[in-house]
C-alpha cells in the first residue's frame, strides 16, 4: 500500500469516526444512550449497504466499526457520567 493510499485510508476512517460521533450526539438528545448507539450502527450498516448496491463506494466492515467507535466516544463518557452520580 502506497503512502497516499494509507493517507486516504486513514482519512476515510477518521471521517467515519467523526460522523459516528455526530450521529450519536444528535440522537442522544432525543433517545436513550443505548438507542443512540443502535441508530449509529443502523446508519453505518445502511451506508455500507448503499455503497454495495449503488456501486458508488467500497463497502467495508472497518467503516462500520469506525462509525460505531465514533458513537462510543460520545456515548460512553455520557453513560459514565450518569453512573457516577
């Protein structure tokens, strides 16, 4: 893998982490934290399914994992703060 390819790979995963965090942040205002994570997972899976069916992108399991990781970065500290009280 060339350095350029590695950079694109890293940027793509970083984007997925950010999108997962944004989705979880927005959803956690309206829904319970566990529901927010389920929504993040559903959106990530739907996006990869869209990539596969439309052939406009490359569906990757790592994209789903990166998106969910971004959601966890938001939800876990919120959950912890609720448990400490």
